[in-house]
DNA sequence: ATTCCATAATATGTCGGAGTAAATGAGAGT
DNA sequence: ACTCTCATTTACTCCGACATATTATGGAAT
C-alpha cells in the first residue's frame, strides 16, 4: 500500500459514510440521506449546502455522485443551486410533497403530525370521489385487483408488512379503476398515507378495530355499480381511519 | 485552430443540438428534450434509450451532462436504468404526472385530450373542497392574494400571459388558504390545467364567456365565511370551464 | 442433447482533475 | 454617493479512466 493511500484512509475514517443498501446506487443513497435530512428539518429552507467539493469529500464520495444526487433533489423541488451562491434549500411550498420518494423521506424519521393530518384531509377529498368514479367505470380486471387485495387482507393482519401492502393495494386498485391517470398518479401519495396510518395504529395502545368489513362495504358498492353508496362507504372508511389515528396521537 | 478541433466541428455539425434557453443549464435542456420526447410518445414505455456514450455523442454533450439529465428523468419516474440493459422508459402509471415539470412537458406539444379531461376531473374533485376549506380557514393574507389576483384579472384578458397568470394565482391562492401542504403541492398541477384551459379557450372560435363574475362569486363566499356557498361557486366555475373546453374541443 | 458453471463482453456506475461560465462583492473611477 | 470594472468564488461542463453489475457465451459434465 502506498503512503498516499494510507493517508487517504486515515482521513476517510473520520468522514461520514453514506449507507447504500443492496441494489441502491451511490447517488441514490446520497439523495436519500440529504432528502431525509431536509425533510427532518436538519436543513431548513434558506440553508445552504455549500461547497460541492467540500460536501463530496465529507461524504467521501466523488463530485459526480454528489452532483447527480443534487439533480434528484432539484428535480423534486427541494433545492436549487446557482454559481457563487451555492445550493440552497427552497421554501416548503416549492417541494413536491406528493412525490413518492419525498413522502418516503418525510416518513423516514418521526413524521410531522400536522402533515399526517393534511394527508388525511387529502384522502377525505380524493378517495370518496374516486370510489364514486370507480363504481361507474370499473371493469373485471379492476374488480379482480380489489378482490385479491381483500383476500390478502383477510389472511394477514395489518401488523405485518404484507398486510399493509394489501391495504395499499386495495386503495390503489380503486384509484386505478377511475381510469384517470392524474388520480392514479396520486395513488403513491395516498398509499404512503395509508401505510403510515396502519403502522401508527399498530403502535397505539388501543386495540385497532378490524378494518376489513369497512373495506368490503366499499367493494360491494362498487360491484353493485352504486356510485353514491361507494362514495359514502369510502367516506366512512377514511373517517374511521382518521379517528383511530387521532386516538393514537393522543396516546 | 488545430486539425483535431476542425474534425470535431465537422462531426458536430451533423449532430442534433440541444436548445438551451437563457439561464437554463445544459443538463436541464437535455432533460427537457428527452422529457418532451417521452411525453409526446416519441419514446413509448418499454423503449430503451440505449448507449449512454452513443446518446451523449449524438446530442453533442458530455456523458456527465447526459447522465445528470437521466437522473432527473429517473427522479420523476419516467425511466429506470440498469447496467447492461440500458435506460428503459417505464410504464405510464409509474410517471409522476403531477410533477410540475412533467406537466409542462406534457403540454409542450399537442396535449392529449383524454389527459386534459382527467385533469379537469381532478380539478372538479379538489377545487370545490379546497374552496370549502379556504372559507373556513382564510386569513387576511390569503384574502389579499385572492383580491390582487382578481384585480389583475380585471385589467388583463385571458388572451394575455399576464391574464392567465392572474387566473393561476387566484386558484393557487385558494389552495394556499387551505393551510394544507399536500393541497398546496397540487397547486402547480392545478395551475397547469388552468393555464392550458384558458389557452385552449383562446384558440376556440366561439366567444369565450367572461369568467370574472364566476371567480368573484367564489371570492365573495370565502369572504363571507360560507363554506358550502364557496364549494358550490367553485363547482360552477370548474363546470363552466369544462363546458367551454368541450366546445372548443369539438371545434 | 441438456444442464450447469466459469468466463467474457458490454453498458452503466464511480472517480478525480481540468477548464468554462456565471454571480457576487470589492475597489477604482466618476 | 453612485456606477462601472474586475477579481474571486462557486457551480457547470467536459474528459478519460477504472469499477461494478448484469447478461451472454461457451465449454464441461451429466
């Protein structure tokens, strides 16, 4: 080993390593780290991630990888960089909060209670309307997707990852059944809210109610091609989820 | 000039140049080109943008710039790249269609009629509910933003860019007044829909109705803190816009 | 002929250095 | 006090090399 290499190793030992899971590229790992740091409030809007070179050295990665990560954050509206001034964290209303990856970063640490409330409000607006449309337009493939999701929910409780996945799939299937690409694009965001909800309920000391019957009611209304009943059933479903979450919040 | 440079110029002359407007970075311009190409259907899901090096040479840019552009597209869910296989265009339901930049690319060429309908459906779902919330939570700053937007709409017709901007600002102000970050994040998407609507109406042979009174009705209801009236007024507003657009489509 | 494993081929991923362009701030000149 | 010019800082772009991951290939064993 050359002396230069040795010195470098000594230096890098003090630097923060970026954890890159299997299959995850380096720049993706950097974007994840910076993204979670921003969403968690470690960097607040107006802060400057100054020094492309300095930052890359600190993370012990090349500038290329660091820059590609910055491009990802820029694409999601989290930061903007200009010569001389550096890379600045943008105000929150510029962030693409509905981006699936950004939502993941937001829920990586301790999620903000207020933001969870906001997502529930969005669900309360979108999902009943989506159920209404689904009841009007659904075809066999959509119904099968919902049915499969319900079957999976029967076999796994919400305390398991597969159970939560089934819950997400059910809500996603309804959004897909609207045949509206804009609504389908929201399914990732809605799914994140659904997922976190169930996780949170699991942590709660109160016994979570069995959500299956409420889901079945929505499904039945869609099968019966009854838009208003579907919307109402979904409305109940979201309200109950919100109520459960509120209880868990107070605990 | 060296001979090498001369040869290079001869080669580059045949290559497609990427148009980069003022203030736009090179990788941003590349992302714009590829993004519009994908959204316009030039590349369809499953297609492979193979050859990082080949593509970069064809566009006459360095591999770094090309790669950063690809990271942007990847961040928006348009493509995914793996070693050996290349960069593949993802299925449409993976696209972040509500991303402001993606929406811009979608409307860069001839917009898809069906997608416009979908965006109107989203507006019809979200905006009345947002107006309802705005009527409950609005404060002076929100009302001022709406009032300013209305004033700007009085002075400029929708045939001008400033007029369209005022229209966008009004709808954006209502979403901001909900104090819901998730809904605020939708304002860029809604704004794009609003903007394109007015542009489309302008092209239409039928005389566009004056939208100002309808907007004022929404504003008045919000000022009066009447949630239901605000929701209903906004409902009417979106319906009328949809109707106008439908007429223009048939023409 | 078929299956399996080692190997090679190929495209993306990562690296570090050099040079360019742009935005800011300081200083000279008015 | 103001404007303009220039120097500095920083991000932006390009380049060439190497590393890594995935697929394809070909031969050996069954």
